C-alpha cells in the first residue's frame, strides 16, 4: 500500500500556518492595540475630580484650545460647546484655533466659486463662536491651510488670513502673518503666548513670495530663545499645529482593526478581514514610505529635536497642538512641562488614540481643552466635550 504524502504533509503545513498566524497576531497586537473610545486616565489621577468650578473672581485668564475644526457639520456640537465656554467669561477668554481651520485645502481662488463659498462658511462657523463677544480669537495655520504642500500654498494661506481679519477686528487674529514661521509673542493677562507656524518647517515647496524677517530655522530658534528668556514671571504657552509627541496615527499608532480590517477606514460597514495585506499601510507608513506630516519622518523629527533643545533653557508650561484628531494630555513627553494634543474640533473626524507612559488622559472623541490661569497663581487644565454634563478631566498644572 502506497503512502499518501499529501495527508502526511497536511499537519505540518497546518502547524506552520498556525505558527505564522500566531506570530502575525502577536506582532499586530504589539504594534497596534485598542483605541481609547472611552476616556483613559493614568492610574494616579483615575479617582481625581473630573470638574472644578471657577468663579469670575478667581479667574484671571482662560485659554480655549481647539484644533482641526475645519470641517464642521451643520450645527457642529463641538463649536456649540465652545461658544458656551466663550460666553461664560468672555472678557477673560481667548479661543485659540490650532490649525487645519479649513479642510481640505484652505480657501480656493475665484475660479472655484462654490469651493470658495464652502471654505469661507467653514472658517466663519469657527469665527462666529467669538464674533460679537468680548472674547479674543487667534487662528494659527496647519498643513491643510497651506493646501498640503501645494505650490500655491502661500496664496491660499493668505486668503484665509485676510478673510479672518475681515471678519474680526484688529490684525492679531491670524498669526504668524504672511506665511512666516514666527515666533510671535502675545502678552495677555500675565500669560505669554508664543505662536509658531510649524508647517513652515515641513512645507516641501517654495514657501514665500514676500521675505520674512526670520527666514531660516537658526534665526527662528534664536528668536524663540529670546522670547522664552524674556518672559519673566509670566507663564509661557507655546502653540503650533504639529505636536511634539502623540499616540495618534501621526505618532505611529494604529489599532488591530487597522491591520485586520483596513477597509473600515473607508466604510464602517466594510468588515472584510485582510490579514497581512491590511498591515502593509500602517507598517509601511512608519518604516518605508514616510510622510513629512508624521512624527517619525526625518524632517518632522528634526523640528521636534530642535524645538525641544530650545525649550530646555526655559521650559514653557504648555506646548499645545492639534494635527491628530484626538484629545491627549501628556506630562514630560517633550521639553515643555505639559504637551497637549487638542485636534478633535470636528465631530466627524475623531481618530484613534493610544497612550504613552507620559499620558495623563486620552480620548478618541470630539472636544477641546480649557486652561484657566487663576489670580492666586494656580493653573487648571480641563477637557470639555459636547454632550457631557461636566468636564472629563480637571488637572492642576500649578
């Protein structure tokens, strides 16, 4: 009787397949993980109060930090909640819009009247949260406001700057001006706010049609050093669109779902398993076809390293950014004392987020952050989300 070789090899093939599958699953759960669709709190603050009432007599200044709000829905819940916070103490409030104010590519030209009208409606919805109140607004640029590296990015950016300054009084509503890198300092109620255009560092094509006073990175960092050292006893908050640390997609975080069911990124109903194939994009994005918009790219990493070295001489209290569409509070993740990612300004665009050892709080949910500077010198950080009866985090920074 002959030996059935196919039956003899079948168990070996099955064992090899199961072994390879086990290694693959271990790899994706190591590289990926689960997103924090429920709020994550570091263990040492898990039982701390979630909300603190601040009275008008206690409050010296309030910053509202919101990013990536450039694709609002009709009656956008995040902007409605922001407007409620603006109207609590408007004379003591500044709303800072942390870039990507108009998706997908800023304000187009007159050859696209429908696109121009839609883009202006998107930025107007954000402006209207502050317009007509005693509060201030500050818009800073992100990569989408520069048209994602388009050769016409400078002119598209200028259209947004000019439009914002038409809608709001004064000329400090959109900074830095004229597509320049900054830094620009605003001294306000005992707080020094330093504004950077981080997309200036990452923009691939020609950035300028008009020369800037600071036109190379060495000069930019020298001025940043001067502004930090001359802050005196003011608390310093640095704002830019790109974070110095993140556990979102721009920081290399992808969930197991991205690896096994990649088509769900296109449609919530597309639960078609594509193991191995699904891993090509997240792994390739990190190690092979890197984009300048991701932290682990050489250009972005160089910007982070140089800013951190500059901050080390006089640490700012906060570095706040958007870019990743989530809410993250980190302590010690950069040379700022606290690194904030507040890029969840549009309900439709919240993206996955994990946590690092430095993470105090993380949530995949639309919302924004509130920083209160009190008359007694204390500084309170809170996280506000639409639909919540109270803030989700109340953490004393000072």
